[in-house]
C-alpha cells in the first residue's frame, strides 16, 4: 500500500545537502512511499527560535497549514525542521489563544491551521511506518563487515515530553535499520553528543570543537565511519570535518554518510545516483559496493 | 409524641457570618416535634457539650439535631455527648450548615433560607430515627505481625511485653529485613547488626512470640477482634529441630558460590544450601528449591553432598509446605520497601558499567561480612578505587519515576562517604552530586558538617549522564553554587535509588482490603490524626510500607502501631457500629446480588433459608448492597429510603 | 466512618500512668492508654490542654484546619472516664521506681471554682484591667550608656528641657559633641523625653546635618551647583573619590575625612568650590592633593579661604 507524504525539504537540504535529497528520492519509492512536492513551503523558522519565538511559530504553522490545505501527512528529513513543526503543533494544541492569534496572521494568505498533522522523520518513517521486515526484503547487497556508528543528533530526540521519533536516553532505531542492512552498528560513549551546528552562527569555534571532539573520539575507537540523519549534522561532520580537525588539533579522516545513502547502497543503487561523490569526507574508505 | 432539641452552632464566624443563627434558632424552635432550640458559639467545645447535656435533661429530650459543620468532624463526639445526656446516640442527626451552606454562599439572606430548609429536613429525619443498639464482639487477645524487619520486630516485642501473644510472620528465611544488610546506621554510626541482633534474638526467644519464618500469608478472613489467618510455611528441606547451624551442608553444596546472593545485593554468591547471613535468626539453613539440583532435576551427582555432610541428618528432601491457621484480634503490617532498579534510568550507566552500583550494594562492600570482607574494590578490576562519586536522587523527586523524596538518601550517602574515608584514607577522592541536602533529624546537621569537613567535594547539581569510558567513568555536572561546569573522571559511581513500595504490595493489599496511596505505599487513615491506622478497623501499618523513613522513625511508628493494637487487644469486647445494612427477610428473594457487590465480603447467602445475611462485624455501611438490591430488601439502618425521601420532601 | 471508632466499654483496670504535657503528643498518649484500660493522669501547665496546635490555622500537607482535627481529641480527652485532667498544674517531685512512682503535682490556683464555672465569660467582660495594654518589660536604655556619656546627655537634655519640642536642639547638641548621633544615646533620649524611637529616627534621618554614622574629623563638601559644574566640579569630585577611596556620604577608614556633595554654596565666582571644615577653597581639577596636604598639617582654620 503506497504511503503518501508531502516532502518538506527545509532550507539546507535543497541548497547544500543535495546528497540527502538524492538518496531519499532514490530509496523511498522502492519502499512504496510516494513523495509529493508541495508549492509554497518555506523556512520552518527554527533558526530564529532564540530571537523571535512568535516568528518561528508563525512560519511553522504556515507550513502546517499548507500541508493541511493539501490534506497530506508530512515527511521531514531535516531534524531541525521536524522539531520546529512538531513543537509548533504541540504549542498550538495546548494554547488556544496563541492558535487564534496565529490563525489570524495566516488568514492573510487564506490559510488556517485547525487539525493536527502527522509528521515523520527519516528514522520513524523507516523503522516504524515502513518497518524493518520490508527494508530487509529489499536488501540486495548486504553491508557485511561494515562497523559503523550511528549519530542521532539532538533535535530528533528532545524534548521527550512532546514526542520524538526515538528514545532520548537510549535510542536504537538507526542501529536496528543498520542491522537490517547487514551492517554492524557499534555503540560508543559519545553517541548522544551534539554535532555543534546550532552554535555555528554565534560561536563557530565552539561548534567546530564539538564536531571535532566527537569525530576524534570515533576515530580513536577504530570505528569505520559515522551515519547521520540530518543535513545540519552532516554539514558539520562531513562538510566541516577539516576545519573541525584544525580546531581540535587532530587529523580527522572519518567517512560520514547519510543513512539513506547506505540504504541505497544496500538496495543495489549506484553510488552516483546516491550522491556519494558529493560527500566531502573520505567515504571511499568504506569500500561500499557500487561506490568508486 | 417526640421531643427533639435543635442546637445551632455559630462555629465562631464560620457559620454566623453568613447565616443568621438567631433567626434560624427561632425558626427551628417552631418546627413540628421540636420542643427547644438553642444556639452557641462552639457547640463542639466542652461548654457546648454541657449545654446539650443539660438541655436534654431539662427538657426531657429523646432526639437531638445539631446544625453545625460536616458530620465528618464531630458526629462521633456529638453522639457520645447525647449518650452522656441520656439520649440514644443514634437518635442524633447532624445538619451541615457550614460546608454545605455558610461556606458555599455569600448572600446572607439566601444562605439563612437554605439553612432553614436543611434544619427542617434534619428534624424530620430525627423524628424517624430508630434508637439503635450496637452489638458486641469478643476480642481475641492475640496479634499477627506481618513482616520481620525492624518495624515488625519492634511491634512484636512491644506487644509481647504488654502480655499479648504475637504471631510474627516473615517470608524470608531470617528476620532482620533491610537493616540487617546495613553496616552502620546514621547519624551515630552504630553498627547496624550490633543494635539489631539483640532484638532479633529476643524475638526468637520471647515466650509470647511465635516466630514463623520462611512463611507467607495466604488468606485473612474475619473482622477486628476476630481474624482467621492462614499461613503457608514454606519447606526449608532442613529439619529445624535437628539443624545446629554448623554450615557443613553449605560448604559441601555442589552449587556453592554459584548462585547470586540476594542478601549481598547480587555482589556475592552463595550455594543452593545456604544461610542468608551469619547472624540470621533463626540460625537454620535452608535449601533454595528453585536452584537445588536435587529438587529441580531429581538428582545431584551421585548423591546430594549436603545430606552426606550433615552430621545431624537434618536434610530432608521430603518436606512439604504446611498451611497453618491462627486466630488473632489485631494485625500490624510491616512489610517494608524495595529500592528502585536503576536500569530504568539508562543514562546513569547502571547497566553499562559494573562500576556503577547502588548504595545498598556499596553497603554490602563496606560490611565486613560482605562479599569482599569489607574491602572497597572496583567490581570491574577488583582494584581499590582512586575516586568515588555519589549521585543522589536517582529516580526520586522525578516526575517520570518516583515523585517523592526517599527521605534517607542524603544521610545514607553522607554515612557512606564517612565510612569510605575511614577505610580508604586520603587516597581516595570522594564527590557527592546532590539536589538538596536533607539532614533534617536529630544530630543529622552535625553529621553533615562533619562529613563536609572530610575533603568531600560537594556539587549541587544533577548530572545528566554517567558515561562509561574505557578505563573509568565520566560525569559532567553544573554546580549551581559556583556556577561552574565540572567534569568528573571517577572510578566508581554510587547511585542513591528511590525507595519504592514492595513489588507485590498491590496484590498483598488486596488480601487485607488495604487502600494504597497514589504512590503505591499503604494508605494511613489520616496523616496527622491516625498515622498508623488504616481504613480497615483492626489493621495497622508501620515502617516503610507506609512511606519512606529512617530507622528512628520506623521504630517510633512500630511502637505506635503496637500501642494502637493494644487498645483493641486489651478489651474483652468491642462494640460494633449499628449504622450498617440489614436484611428485610420478607422482601429478600435470595438472588445473591448483594453478595457479589459487597467489597468487604460482609454478605453471605443462607442456603437453607434462601435469604441474604449480613456479618455485622465486617459491614462498613458503604451502601453498595442497598443500591444493588432489586427487591428493596437491603436496608441501611437509620438511612432508609423512606427517611431520605422525607428529607427531600421537606426541602422542597 | 472516618472518625475515631472503638468506643470503649472497658472494665479492665491495669494500673495508672502519668502523662506530662497536654499537647497533641500527650493527648494521643493519654487516649491510647485510657482506651487500653489504664488510669491516666494528664498534667498540663497551661490552663487548657491543646499545646501549640490550636495556635495553628492549617496543617500541612493536607491543609486541614488544625482546630477542626484537634477538637474531637480534646473533647474525647476531657470526657474519657479513665483520664483525670490536671490543668494549670506542674510537676514538683517524682519518687519511686518503674512500676511504682509517687508523683507530687502542684495545682496552681485558678481563683475560679472549676466545678461551678460554666465558661460563660461574664467575668472577662467585667474585668477592670481588660483593656489596659499589657506592655512587655521595657528595655532600659540607661544601661547602655557610659557614665560620662550619661552625664553629658543628661546635661544637654536639662538645658533644653525634656519635651518633644526640644528634640531638634537636643539632637543638634549631641551631634556637635559626638560628631554623629550614636544609636544608644538616641534610645536614651527617646526613653527620657517620651518620644517614640521611630519618631526620633524620623528626625535624625531627615536632616542632612545629622549623621547616624561617625563623621570624619574633617568634612569635605563639594559644590555641584551649575556654575561649579561647568567649571569642572564633577572631575574634582572624581579626583577626591580616587584619592580618598570613598564615595559621597562615606567616611574614610581612618576617621579623618567625610565626603559630601551639596547643591549650591553661593560662591560661584570662586568655583569649583570645595568647603573643608567651613573653609572655602577654589579647587581646580588636579589640585585637590595639594590642598589636602595643607589641611592635615593645620591645627586651626580661619574662616575665609586661601585661593589656590
């Protein structure tokens, strides 16, 4: 049974993190997920949250209202967007006065938010909605011998009170998916550490320190690589790895891939289609089949 | 011709402010059946009581109406006062013109009108009240104490010293409970065993105490003054009359040191034949039926080594469980507590590192009779730790786990800091991460200051996780007293877990019809006025099964429960409240619905007569059967439908 | 059925117990013992049992009204056939040993016959001293003064008279003599003149010429008026603050200087003006140090300034 979702791309994925989008569009249709591109989606507002909460609420509510207009559930691959939209929904449901105010603002575009939207991220879409069994069915080239670590990031796990795709203290869904792909997920003490992205704008050195420290720890534990599920985390670990290495005075050489990229490789899709050459980190070290 | 007296209370200004009591009194005095109406400021006081008594005598009253606060406050008092004056105590009707009138309304005129209706209906009820007589029940002067920890032990000794026979039931092979697992007790640092074992010995040897160890309660029937208790004595597979406690069987046991020891909180091992701890009372061995090879598989090598080793021939694999019955007049429940399993709070690393332990486990390490003979060694490598960190409130005061404070956590941690410092000297760094330091009791503050002075690093904050690194453990903590973020690298972490009700508390409560409070502990009848009573007459609670507390408060409560139980046991007869259900035998069809509905098991069906019967001692007057009876045969004495409908008519 | 049950019809007699103290603890002990068949003598030193609990409005954590939950126990105690209440009594002597004590109780005189009193309250309404305020023992301020100070202050007060009109001149004289208004002396003045201490403080804190803290030997006043301001008096003030290390209103640790600011001294022509011990100086920014040195060397000061 095909599942339909409005794809909410956010800002970072379509402008910089193309590999994520490429791998999503290659793999999900195989799992009978139809992604609808909706006109009018804008920024979710999360980057402004610390400066103007009303703006963030308005922007998120606007996107929810657009999805409502099209009667679609939302698939949100970016963890920051996922938190913004979920939190906005939580606030509006609990605070009728705010809901009214926001709807007043949305009225200018003939939009309205009245019903809760079902919002999923890559993790729960794959693990809960599609299911491990179905993923296993499609594995043609199991990733045997791949000792890889999962990075969940923060926005996808907290705050737990509003409901997040995985447990905030001991998340295991990415590991379950990796096992289904035949890989060997490795547990490590720094698993729940942040990538540093939210600090990038105001405290870039602190941001890169966090990125560098985590990569350094992974490197020291002889783990082959890192898997992530958010364009911001990937931007830090993959895109800023060299700079992070300079910040923590370490030579970093850790392959970083999107979960959906690994999914594609296991499904037998070519590396080019999955955007693997767009990764700035040395993914060739993983010696993935189909990759150069 | 009935002669009713109406007494209107001002309740200070609680009633008088919103109800015109003079007008009300005047109105009442003209009601049908009322010969006199009086008003006074505090009817519940000595003066008010005397007023009622004197008025009864002067006007030869045969019924009394009190218009005052809720009957929940003083109904019992007013009944006694009326009785003293010569009126049957059940011909007293209380009209609540405070909570249901004065306190609920602000318009004085309307409130007074309402009060008039209320009093009028109360008078009409008073006119129809029957002069009931309480029935009497003989009291068995023996007590049942459930639980052989320090609470149960203290209660048993107090009652036994009072001269009553006590049956003490303990489900473990030995009495002593959690206190026996402790090394020292705060704040005096008395050796726990030293102060406990004399009491344990006394309990075993007291003429008035029957100790039923390794036994469980299977059923309790009856009511206050007359309970019938069935107890299952579990088989030890050791003849206690022959066993001398020498220990040869345990030394010989094929499974020696292969089974996790519960007493040592999983830090040590025992065999299938074992003594729970060296000072156990009774000092008799027991064979673990779930692990013993002979009992589970039918054979143990060539032959069971324990049987071979025992010089007294005390091993008896043919022992069976035995159900015994005892009759008692009062019951005290002292079943104690369990600690929370920290596995639930994954982030503190209890599951991921062997060096993360609970305070109870640390207590066993400290104890010289423990698995390491009192040496403090890291479970991971059996080396002395160079740094130990205590984290308080694991699971306590936590919205997602136990919302309550465990009360003993702070003092336990401080005590262990002191003992560690004593054992390891200055070679160990000791850190304490706390929320609030609660050192509330006598001598506690002094103890806290002493421990602070022992080079203890005190951090006020809550670490979000204990990270298991290769060689040690890492903790990040933000200290709110210095506003600094600290990183602690430590060899051992001791978690102070929440104190919880026993895992089977809910099931056990059902056996005795006990109520549980929201947190799962047994509910006391009133936290201030009746802290050891329960809602079931004749059953009392003491110790941590009621709420977390330290040993001092446990012992006080245990003595209090004994005192309360003694007030029942020292009487030859008890009066039973007559405000209960009765059966109209002519109307009863014997359908049996009331029997199913009764939560107190007070209803039975007389098969021969095919009508229902009420056990006066058990009936609590809840009214369930009254509502359920399809034939109007179930009647609540002095609360009949006719009486209540008359009251409604009067109000309308 | 939540109130106390177990009405006692006990005919058992086991012995007797003395309970000392009629608060909630004593009451509960007495009731439990009496219900168990013991004769209880409940001795309480106050005229009524109850203790502290009746003084409370509500009790935590249930917010029960304290009196509402206590009253049934009070009445039960009063009416229990096994309890003999001895209120307004205290313990004189205990002799004997466990199981056989002989106790001597002192029953204080109520001056009211308990058997006749019905609690009507008429005697209270008629009481002659009912409305006289019961003042607590007064604090005698005389005790806190040294002999010399006592003599001095008495002399001042006698000069101006011990009336409320004379408060200001009295305080001026004291301020002049002691260089400030010491607290214990103000207390003494208040006591002797019969003016409430709060009022004395009211006056003391209103006028800037009064000081509650000891003043320095030399007072430095910096003029902050308009003319002086445009000539740089803020910079002068800054400099003085830097040199002396105090702020306006404060006195140096060695007790030499007190610094103050004033609004206008009417000597604009020689601004920026600084008055030191009633001497007027024109102090340009940067020159305070020089002036300061001359002051500490001087013993007396003529009234009109030296310039520069």
